[in-house]
């Protein structure tokens, strides 16, 4: 197996291009099947999130694989290939493995250490498995990537250091809602009326983070009532249909949207109308102080969707502010004080990098050992055949011998063969990872006069098993 990754992310492409390249649902399934049915890929999976689209493939030819995957990405995104190519990155073999492990550990995230990416990688592997495009080699690699991600979160403080994309977004929103002279934006968020648009996994994280920050009166707005009710119950909130969204915005301070809808869910016209009727309801004071009936402060919109849910023109309206994926990336790079983007520690990142290096080295050793496995299996099969032939000949010559005696002789002969073969077969697997490792397997084949067809048969059988779907560890 040679692993190839072709992709683009928040590091290589603007949000607008990522938005166009994003693939989900049926479109993602179609991309998987198109890559898998090409002549270059024996297996594939795609990690498509709000800040990356990456195609991983098990390929035999590097250049053919890169060309085919790049063309398919461009076609599915409806982007000119030349325009897309400027923003693509390519990793191959060990560098591709290292990249996947770093992604799973959160080192390549917009907010370093954010926890959602591990679940997103797991979901990508399972989606490919369901569609029959994963294959055994990538399934095994995926399990190792998930293991690396779990180690990073269990053995280091990367989760605490990096926080989550949602938490950073809410921190930024609190700063946008902060009135002049207020010392603690989090105190203002504690009084903010919050709308969560959508009820998927990211929306659930957003609602939970807002509730922990003290947001009150959380309302979940979603197309499917049952999903909205489950999420609202978990944060002691209420639900509403999408038709009520314009009315509800007029009384909200914070709107978090992540629906996965193909078009804009919140338009500039909707927000302008909401701002025009923005009066504090009921007898209580307005958030941040003020008498009943006083107009509220600005509405902060957090747009975590790709494609975007919130019309970019909303950010230009007086009384409205939009925190999008681009803002999160800028906060992450700058380490804005007062946000989760500022609290990660170099020692945590260094520790995770060591874990990635260890896991990559372990994977490389396993791959090298696997390359000599067909030779080892063929050698043991030949030895077993020789033993059985000799036992048959001996039984014919010792016709009067009892079956018990023959069984004891057979057991002794097999033990002798196993002991003789143990050291060379173990050693050849160890040496397979050293420079020129393939030559050791060749030497073993020559020394024992192994039939090349027998070795090829083992390799083919293993490849056939690799075409079957394998479970991905949770």
C-alpha cells in the first residue's frame, strides 16, 4: 500500500473556496465511488469538515493518483482545475501517514487541539466503510490514526490547551457583544438570549458550550422537530421551527448556525428586519442593563457551517456582527487574548508531536514487516509440506508402528522445524525496516528455494482480504 492524500484546508485556501469544495451526503458518496472506481485507487476515504477537504487513497502510481483525484475534486466542486490546483497540497507514503495522524491529534486544526476532529475522522472512515470504498489497508491505517488521536488526548493536555472551535467562537462572540468599558465579556454572555440553528453534532457542541458559559433562554431552531427537541432538552432550552427564525432573531443576542444547508439560511434582509423591531420584551431589564422597552445591543452571529449559513452582507449591517470560519482562523493564528485560542502550551504540542512520531514509526515497521510476510508464510508452508511428506513415507515404511508412536514422531518433527525457522523468520521481519530491507526477504526465498508462485499466491490472498470492508474502531 502507498498512501496518498490530496486536499485543501484553512491553511492553503480561503473560506470561499473551501465552501465550494466542501462535499457532504450524497455528493460525498459519489466522490468516494468515483475515486474508488478510477484505475489508480484501490481504496479511499474523504475527510470533509468546515475547514478541510482531504481525499486519502491507497494507490499504486503517484502521478496518476494525484491527477485523477485532483480532477475529480475539481469536477465535484465545480471549480476550474487550474484554480483549485493552486490551493491543493499533496502528501505521499510516510508523509501522508504523518499528516493523517497529525490531523487526528488536532495539530493541523484551525484551533490547535480542538476535539471535534477525532470524531470527524472516525465518521469519515465509517462513511467510506458503509459505501464499500475503504479497504483493509486504509481501515488499518484509520484505526492507527484514531489510536494516535486518543493517545494525544489521554496522555497530554492538548484538549485543555487548544479548547474547541466552538468555544473560541463563543469567546469571540462575547467580545463582540461587550459594551464599551465592560471588563468581562463572559458576564455579558451569561445574560445573552441564544438561538442555535441546526441540531447536528456541531450545533450540539455549540449549545452545550453556550449553556456552560451561562447563556439563557437557549432556543434550538431546526427543520426536524424531534432532533431539535433532543438537543433543547440537553441544555434545558426550547424549540422552534425555521419559519419562526426571523421573529426570534429580533429578541436574540447570540445566533449560532450550523445546518449543512446548501444555501443561505440567514439572509441580510432577514437580519435587517429583525434589527428594525429589536425591542427588549417583557418587564425585565435588557442584557447589560437598561430599562424595559429599550433597544438591545448588537446581535452576534456565529457561522460554523460550510457552505456558510449566514449571508456575508450581514456583517456590514449596523447592529450585527458575524464570526465566521475566517475569524476563527485569524484568532487561532494570532492567539487573541481572552479566547481559547490563546491558552495552548508549547509543551503540550511538543508532546503530541512526539506521539505522532512514535505512531508513524510503529506504522512504518508494521508495513515493512507485512512486505516480508508472504515470504515467511510460503516458507512455513513449504516446511509443513516437507514434514507431512516425510511422515507419510515413514508411516509406509513402519507399517507395524502404532498411531500413537507416529503422532509423537510427527509432533517432534514439527517442533524441530518450528524452532529452526523461528529465529530467521523473526529476524527477517525486524530487518525489513532497515535500508535495503527487501533484500532480506529475497535472500530467504533464494536460500530455501521457495516457489515464486507460492509467494505470489499468499500476496494475492492478502490483497483479496483487503478488498473486504473492515470495522473501524470507535
